[in-house]
C-alpha cells in the first residue's frame, strides 16, 4: 500500500469518527491546503444536517478570557513555530 492510500485511509477514518461524534459532529471535510473527495460512505452521516446552528454550546464547560490567553505548556521550538506558520499560511 503506497503512502497516499495510507494517508487517505487515515483521513477517511478520522472523518468517520467526526461524523459519528453526535450531537457535536463535525460536518466538514476541509483540510487546509488539501482537497479530498466527498466520500459517499461518509455523507450519510450528515445528509440531514447541512449546518450546525443547532449547536448552542450551552452545555460546554465555562471558560474565561484569561484561560484562553494562558500560554500552552511544553517546549517551544523553532521547528514547532515553523510548523504553525505553515499551517496558518495554508488556511488563509
């Protein structure tokens, strides 16, 4: 099995996991910088849900602005910074 097929299999499994994560299932197939097929086997999971306006986040744990601004734990490296820049560049 070549690398592309292995990657696509992992992406498909991940998207199936997202689709089955009810009630907060993710309905998109977007991966920044990469166009992937809209697999018919996955569309059945969200065929009846075109948008996620029904998710109100009323049941989410409370979080404050201070918590959102706290720095992440762990080592900060040049490689990590470069990876973040590449991801951010692909999104926009």
